[in-house]
C-alpha cells in the first residue's frame, strides 16, 4: 500500500529514525539513574510505547507513560497500560472519567495547582492520586516553589498526594546546548526545592517528575529527580 492510499488520520513513522531516537532518549535518561516516563502525545500509539519499553529494558511490558488527554489515557488503558500521568491541570468534571479508568485497573495520576481542586480530589471516593504542578519558569501553570500555596495544596490533597511535577516549556526557545543546560538546571533545582519544602512540612514526596525534551537531553544533573518525561519523535 502506498502512503497516498492510507486512510486518514494515520500515523506514519520511519522505524529506523524512531528506534534511533528511542535509543537516544533512553541513554539521556539512564545516565542519570532516573525512571523514564515517556510522553505519548505525539505518537499516540501502543506499538511505539512498547518499543520505548523494550528500549529501556523493561521486561514487564509498557511501564509508566504520560498523556495530554483523557482520550489518550483511555486508549492506552484499553491496551493494558496501568500507570498513566495526565499532565494537564485537572478540572473537577473530569474526575469521574479518571475514576472509571481506575476501576478497570489503570491508575491515572492527575495534576493540580489549585487548593479548591485539591480538596475535591482528596474527597473523591475512588481514592484518586495527584501531583502538584510547579512552575519552573514557563509561567503557564503551576506554583513557584516558594509560594505559600504549595504547602496548602499539599495539605489539602492529603493521602492523595504523590509528589510534584514540572515542565519547562520555555526550553524550546533555547538555541544552544549551554542554554538548554542552564534551563535544565533551573528546572531541576526548582522542582527539587518544591519537594524539599513539602517534606519539611511533613509530607511524603515519592515522585519528583521533571520533563521537557530539551532539558532532559541536555541536563548535567538530575539529582533529586525521580522520573523524567520526554516526547517520542520519529523524525
């Protein structure tokens, strides 16, 4: 079948380039000794997720992944993925969808930076889990590490809180490797500072999640980070 004959929408990948990029991604993360949680919003494919898992040496199938929509979460849940981070600030009306996925065996971790939403998450009978979104310089969402509201959101989440996450989206405007390293270190230091503030307030912070593709590729250190997120490319 020719490309022009494929029904659309249709994902078309160059397998050679995809495997090369998967290897590059795994090496970039493994040198820091942190877990990889690949972002599937570009590929949206269980086959690509399986290749990523194989590249990282997983013997238990697809592990933890990141998505940008609940439709993506539902798709991967239908293919047996059980650990999904929904990396967009959750709104209360979507919590029932998250609860339905949990009921069939897929834990969808949500994110929030809002005290009221944190209280709603904590009160949900399904026992939902969440990360606090931290602003590491992009200014699009999240709380700064020194914002008093950070600890308040953590307290309101209570047992629902799994940790913190950040995304340095402004790193895509960087043009040199040194710029990327500088942004990566700011991203790392701010998310780690947020985790330390929460721990100092008596909260457990098992997940410290950092990730934009440029910063993960160029970071000099990921000390204090537990998992790295990066998009999968095939070009």
